[in-house]
C-alpha cells in the first residue's frame, strides 16, 4: 500500500508540474491576427520520425553563443506609467512579463544612467559641479528604483544594463580643440580633463544602485555616441571612447573591485554612415589595453544591416555581442501586429540571435496610449512594447515587441547555448534552437507564410510534430530525458 501511494504521488508530480516538461513539449503560439495570443499548450514527445520535407533536426554538437537573456528598457516613462496602475494590476503585469514560472520570463532589462529621452525631465546624477555632489535623483527614487525592486522580487536573477544619454553638462565642451564649455543637454563632447571624474560618476552610480539592492550586470559608456540630436545626448567618437575606457573607466572599475561588464559602442549597424567611425568597436579592440576592459559591443538597428554583427564576430570572436535597442512607432506602423510581428521577429529577435547576439533588449517596456510621457526633442512618435490606456491605467495593448521577446524568454533561459538546427528551409521560415542549462532543448520558429506548416522536429531519438499556423511565431521547449 505504501509503495502504491508513493507511485501515485510520483505520477501526480509528473503530470502536474509545469517545471518538468518530461514526455511533453510545451508550446507557445502567437498569430499576427491575435487569434492565438501567446497561447500555451502541450503536445506529446514521441519516437524519432523518418525524414520528410518539413523536418527540422536539432544538432547539439554544433554550438554557438551562450545566451544572457531577453527583455526591454525600463525607462522613467515606463516606471511612471507602471506606478499609476493599481498595485494589484501592476503586480499582475510584472508577473506576466518577468516571472519564470507564471509568465514570459523576461530576463534582461536596460535602464538609463541619469535621464533618457523617455524620462520625466532632463537630469544627471551630478548636476552641481563636482563629482562629490553625486546623488540619485527624484525620478530614480520615486519611480525607477521602486519598480526595479518589484521586478527583482519576481525575478531575483534578472540582469540590468545601464547606459547614460549624457554626462553632466559641466563636463561638456563644444569640441576637443577649443574646449569651450557647452551648457546644453543636447550634443557636446566629454572634456578629457573630466575623464577621471566621469569614471568616478559611473562607479558611484553602480554603488548607489547596489546599495538599493539593485545589482548592475553591465554598462555602456554612452548611448548612441554618434547621435548629437537626441534631447539628452553626447558625441563620443571611437577614439574618445577608447581613451575614456582605457585610461579612466576600465581602471576605475577594476580598482574599486566592481565586476560590472563594459560593452562598447551601443549604436547603429552602419555607424551613422560616418566614414571615420566605421567599425567603431573593432577599432577600440585593436588597442590591447582598452580591449582588456571590454566584454564586447552593443548594437541598435536604426541604420544598416544586421550582417555587421557577423562581420564583427568573425574578426573578434572572443568579444561578445548584445542587441540593446530597437523601436516601433508611427513611422513603421508600430501598432499593426499583422505587419510588425513578422518583421520584428525576423529582424530583431531571430535575426540578431542567429547573428551571434547573446542578449536582445527592445526599447520602452510600457508607454501610454498617447506615446508618453515624452519630451520635446526626444521621440514623440514611439510606441511601447505595451501601451497602457491613460484613461484608466489598466487597459493594456500588447504590441509586437512584447511578443517577440516573450517568445524567446519563455523557452530560452539565461545560460542556454544556441545549437545547430538544420533541415527544412523555405521562404518565410526562420528558426533557432537552444540547449538550456537544465538539459531541456528549445526551438523558436517564425512562419511568415500564408499557409500552415506541419513541422516535425527530430531531437536525438525523440520527435514531435506541430502544425504552425500561418503568419505565426511558435516557441517549443522539451526534455529528452
């Protein structure tokens, strides 16, 4: 009787546990007409099937990059909107987004160091001259930090990347020849005389966030260093960034014992078509001392082709690549899921992962339905990954960026390795396979065709078949053992 009872307990645990995938494949599907809205189901994992035209074979012996995670930017505007929600509604949304057991499992977020173009005001953490005057500001204390703490309570291991949009204005000059003071939030350059102070600024910011219980995984020295036109911005060419990292930022982090990673560049594939800036991070890597402080480089996709990621990896395979920003908005029909789900999955999600990126982060987790809060000089035509109706701060519209990250983060966990996948190819079909640290395998597939596709996946001696709807994204996770 005791043995029978134990057997029944084991059967129940096997059948009821969401964590153990066992002989089932967990599937998530979203169609671009919302007929399937991140619908979860389970299908059987059976014996390996014979080859057919629509078979994808998983090959774990072929190994690519290790994944760090997937997520979105948690800006001042995002946090303002989240704080306007009723606490129970906010908790429900944050669990849906960040929980690994109750939601999509977003695992990486980006925040600004000081203001961004989606902050409630323009500020840095040291607007009074003298780095000894560093202090976290009201926007961070009242909005950003409380939200980060809520997210960390849901997902304690989430990674956080920090990027500044500008240095303090008292550190700016109009150019590096005349060194005239430049008291503007927009444009200007970092005065080399303040390299050490600015490096200390980064250290103080990391330490201040950690004192709040918010660990910082990584930083970039400057958001969009070739963009002079943002509402808060700073021009930092590759030679400047090389010197700043080599002579100030890198040594300062090292001497204070901080393990925070530094990613160079943080801008577009085409280097904004500036001839002298082509290959920006690679030029920094050529300096052995500067390169020793850099984990890798970060990219955006507002210009150029993602093939540049392959180019950089081919020349510097020891340096990591992460994708840190992309936007949807009025200019690209950003709320049209029928169009954007397909294009963003191909370009941003699978497109960057299949070109060696270890992380994928989209811009602005949440904006309101009027694209705000926003500021003059920043993007006033951007949409969020989700948009919340400011008439009630409850009704949420989920846009393409929310789904493309969710389809990766739900089945591909931090530490997973991208592995080989081969076989079925067709126009409109794109996929990538992964092996998670717990031994489960995952496949994320885009069917950007007008017909359903009856896909068979062979993995080792096991197999499953699933009919992927037309114009859909499907994510799969299974355990072979």
